[in-house]
C-alpha cells in the first residue's frame, strides 16, 4: 500500500527557529553556524546541537543569491592626516571597484582626527543598516561598546591602521607597529655611536598603533644601543600646532637629544621647528610615511630614513578581507601585520610613484602651518 500523501508543504528549519529554540538572537545563531567571532564556545556548541536536532540544512540557493546582492559598507576614517588616510581611502575604493557579482554601497564617514569624533559617528551608524564597517580606532577602550553592539546586530567590523585588540572585531589590518619602532631604534643605534639622549614624538599613546611603536623602539634601543638614553615619549595628539610647540620645547632640553623618531605622519611641524632652530640635519631624524615635503630632506640627508606604512595596501586589504567574509563566509586571520618599508636616500626613487596627489599634499602642507 502506498504511503499517504501529505498535501501540506514541508517546512524547512531556518535560523529563526533555531534562535527561538535556543532563546538567543538570530545574529548570534548566524555567527555560531558560520564559526564567526563574538560567540561563546558553549553557546556555539549548544546552537550546533539544536540545529542538528531540528534537522537544519543550509540554504545553498539563498547563499548563491548573495553573490548578486548589494553590500552596504561604512568606512570611518579621520580627516587628519591626509597624506596617510587619503591613500588608504583610495585603496578601499579600488578594492570596491574590483568586486565582481556584488554591488557595493560605500559610505565614507570623516571625523577630525584619531580620538576626536570617532565614537559619535560610530554611535550614529548603529542606527543604520550596514553589512560591514571599516574603522581606525583612536582610543580602543572608547570604541569597545560600539564594536560589541555592531557585532550583536550582525555587522562585521574590520580595524585598519590600528587595532582594538580586546574587542570582538572581525580582523585587524595594519603595518607591524612594534617592528616599525624596532627598525627606527636599530637605525639610530647604528648611526649614533656616542652617548646621548634620543626622543620619540608620537600622536596619542592611547592609540594602539602608537603605543606599539614606542614599545618596539624602547625595547630594541635598550638591547642594541644601551649607550643611548630614551627620554619619556612626547605626545602631539596629531595636532600640527602641538607638534611644533613640543618640538621647540624638546630642543631647549639639556642635554639636547641627538636623535628623534617621529612615529606619526604628523612630522612637518617637527621639521619646521628643527629648521628654525638650525638643528635639522645635526639631529639624526627618522620619520614616518612619505609625502612631497620629505623628499628634499631625505635626498639631502637631513632625514636619515622614513618608515612607509603602505596606506593604500592597508585599505585595499582591509576591504577585501571584509568582503570575502561577507560574501563567501571566509573567516580571516584575526590579525594581519604588514612589513613596513624602509625608505633611505638610496632607494627613494623606487617609492616616488606612490606619493599622494598634489591636492592631498597641499592639504597637508596647509594643515601643518
């Protein structure tokens, strides 16, 4: 005898049913099923058991449809310093333009500088529907709450150029800051053979990237150049005016430093103070990144070296990492650290093609006065 025919259509089990059974949010179930960050291991195990018991089967057709969907991505970056963050934006734009099968709606959000205005913009975008967001954390502690809330809403967060390591962000893409600091210390230790003091001028040590550069610099200096004494780090808070003033004050110290490492791209005000003081070239200087005003100073030897942070590559890789996760479900490495490029007088011509546009360089020059 043939089995009875059931006229009622079979109802497949989805993440809504699993969420209801588990008593947790749909976003948490989705992350657990796809092994994404932000889920307690016990919760993930429980979700997988419930999914199995309910006969859950992934909807492959729906997943394929995602290849033709529209992604909404917000990008939060500071206005200052343009010579670094404008190329980073261009890297993101190029990566977005190269996407196939996915339409990307990019929303660029801008705030004054690292640590000023970033939290407010994040809180505003919590009320908007984004699939992913790219940010450069100023003070990691201040953005923890917003990143957690984005994750609860199913919005993936990628950090670029700095990190918020104690959060459940999806990934972090940046040049290795600790190695950058170590390179600067080793270079100064090799060219400065007499005893003396050296200084670091940074942005804000609450920023993870700046703190790591200082740690790398201090550790390597103590190991490879014990004849050099490091004075306490000087913060300029990414302010051209403050960078100029703290450099003038530094040059009045006795004894005056024989070497300076500027670990932020905000170096033009420092150079201006050195020029006015007549010590540019006499104090050995290592800067960060590359823009027009640095070129003649590197060529003349007034700048020993500059450490290029590859902003375009950082932006491109950050966006590609985010989209591979959103479209293909590829779980990225939590931390990706790129090697910094050391630019000296001898290899400077190799990097001139990577300079920002004339408009961007003029913008930075005007901001530094």
